[in-house]
């Protein structure tokens, strides 16, 4: 084993480019990733190979992939600190998936909750790729010898499979893969729907008024917040039975960095109307620079391309090294 004592722990995470990113992504994932960049060696990936397990419109997928990358950078992922790349650009992901497939039981994949859910949702297209989705995810993680993987609740089972595959392979041959751990951020703010604050804000919600998209204009942001659903009380307080006001307090906290307690006292004795107005202004101010940076990038494809090519090169160096080891261990001829 090589000594890696002077190296920072490696983090890898990915996002499937299936829609415009929302305030939910920013608060729950992206903002945390931005903070990890100094302490860890970070790899952030746009998972386009995963995206096609559900039928995609090609032009739309291309557009979304670049938009997602641009939004990552706009939100603070710094390409000089972290490696930002597109999954399909690093062919090793598909190659390692093939090898890992031969170590994965049919039963293991059939038991994945997400597979069961998605096969019901997309019953017209239950393809082998959808079945294999978690193995591809394992390849993503294991190629970079990731120590930690920040994932949401819904991806924990996939990470567990990744750990099993790593251990199985290591046991069968010899130490090859780092066995990754899930990374649970200290505070991942959960942003709720503006129209139904008992539900998580979701980009696939048919009611657009419930979602703050990171591309929304000042006007749209303000209107959505002003029209957000709140309870019938009058106090500005964070509480279980005040889901709407609590959600607005969380947004205000994210936008202003003031503590919830401080915000509550700022608005003691004031009404919902005043509070909503203030949250609307604060959110618009908070998202404006992110959106402006995003627009700059999306309108300057050359800069974005350069960043992604650099990311691909960095990623490939590590991925190729791992794949070479794997190919050697399984007995492929290498010259
Ligand atoms: N499947 C993940 C999701 O839907 C995205 C993803 C793909 C990912 N590859 C990954 C996340 C590797 C973490 C690590 O959220």
C-alpha cells in the first residue's frame, strides 16, 4: 500500500442532471460541498450516465448537464480547488461498472428501494441500466478511492452496496479499493415546498409556485415568497406546527446568516406580511449574485468548457490508475 499521509481525505459526490437546480439543492447539498473544499480533496460529478436510465430528450440532457455544471460553479464550487467533471467524459466509470457487475448479485440489485420505486414510476421502461444504477454509482465512488460520500437519505442503501462491493473485491484479490463512509453534514437545511410546507421542495412538483429555482428572477422569487402558504397564527416563531413560517425562517437564516433566534426577535410583534416582505427581499439579494455568475458562465461556453476539460483530465488520472489495478487483478492482459 502506498502511504498517503500528506493527502487530504477524498470526497466524491454527484448530481443527476435532471432539471434546474432549486433552493433545496443549494441548501441541502451544494452549500455544504462548498464548505468542504478546503479540508478535503473533492470530486464533484454531473452524473449523465445515470440520467439516461430514464429516457431523456438528448438536446435537453446536453443543456441540463452544462447548466448544472455552471450552477455548481456559480454556487461556489471552485474549479481551482475541486475537480468538477462530467461522468461520461471519464470512460473508466463505465469500464469499472462492468467489472463490478460480475461481483454483484441479482438479488442485491433487486432489493434496492430506489430501483423498486423507479420501476413502478417508469413501468414502461424498466431497463437493465436502471437495475444497474447502484453498481455504476459504486464505480463512481471506488474509482477515486473516496473516503467520504455526502449523500441524502435516499442514497444510503446505494452506499451500503458500494461498501459491500469494495470489501468483496478486496477480499477476493487484495486491497484495491478504499471502503467509503457516508458523510453526514452537520447542518443540512431542509427546504420545504412554498405551497405545501409539510412536503420537501422538489423540482418535479407540478406547482411551480412551490419551488424556488436558482434561475428565478428577483420578481419571481419575491412573488413566490409573498404567496407562500403559512399557518393561520400570527407569531413569527420556529415550531413544528408552523411549517410555513419555520421554512421562511430557515430561508431567511440562509440568506442573511443571522440565527433563527435573532430573526425571531427582529420580527417579534410584527405580522406575517412584514416578515414575508423581508424574506422576499433577502432571498432575492442572496440568489442574485449566484444567478448573475451562472448567466455569465452559461453565456460563455468557452470558460465553462475549459473548466470541464480540466476537470476531466484531473479525474481521469485518478480513475485510470484505479482501473489499471483492477484490470490487472482480475487477469486482463496488460502491455
Ligand atoms: N445517484 C445520486 C443521486 O441521485 C447521484 C450520484 C451518482 C452520486 N453517482 C454518485 C452521488 C456517486 C454520490 C456518489 O442523488
